[in-house]
């Protein structure tokens, strides 16, 4: 599974996704976000290429939402792509 981070206001990024990924299977991508930190997980390079046209995707590890002091992460898309511990 490929994991990337993007730094952007979630509302702006969310609108980009709605405008540009409306024809893709949203089961193939997941978003973990808070404020301007966005983590993206997907194996579908076609979806990631669409995002790359507008945003620089930096490879990263998924943050530990269990150990993180500020657990205010929200999810959109397929959250099953993330390791979620509540």
C-alpha cells in the first residue's frame, strides 16, 4: 500500500477530489486528515497520478493515530486502508 502526505487545507483539497476524482472508485483510496495535514493511501497509480497533477505527494508512514497526543484525525474515502486503533 502506498502512503503519501500532502500539506493543504482539507476543504480546498476535498473540493479538488470532488472535482477531479468523481469518476473513480473511492474504495481504492483513503484519506486521513486534520487541519492541513492529509495522509493518502492507495495502490491505484491512476488515481495518484490525478492527484500528482495538482499536488506533490511525499512518501511517508501512516501516523500512529493511537499514540498521537492529538488524535483528532478524520477519515474520508476507504478508511479500511488505514490501521485504525481507537
